[in-house]
C-alpha cells in the first residue's frame, strides 16, 4: 500500500536547531529507503513564502500569495513510500531526519479507479 509522509516543521527552526538534519543526512535516508525498494517519490519544498493558495468558489478563481493558513509548522516536503501496512509506514516516517525538529503526518493513499 502507498503512504504519503508529509513533513512539517517550523521553517525558521528547520535549519537552525542543533537537531536540524543536514542535506547529506536526508540524502542518505532517502537513498536507504530507495535501496529497500519502498521509495516511490520524495521532494523538499521551497520556502512557504513562495506558496500560492488557489480556491474556486462560485465559479470565481481566488489566488492568495502565501500559505493557506497561519500555522507554527509548514509543509516542508514529502516522501511517498510503499509499505505493507501502517506500522511499517510509521517506522519509515520515524526515521525521516526532519522528524527530530518537526513532525511527519502519515496518510494512506486512496487509489482512484479512473
């Protein structure tokens, strides 16, 4: 089953905390999951300041610069993994280096029949 691991952190603390992961550590983690055959995709996101929020209401398009909500933690990136069950996905998420300074939301991917 596919699971999406959404990495959230406070953007200002992500790279400034003593526990902040370094790029090399993140690359090594992603490589180890890829070598295990469970990595489907992974990407880091640009700063939340580059976000654009789009809504369609009553046929009218609304565009807002920035994130959709004021929060202490922002979406920083994701890993799309293949895991046999939620427990395995949680174990994979727990080893994501950024989990030390933020959190990782684990969600099953709903397969659409199109």
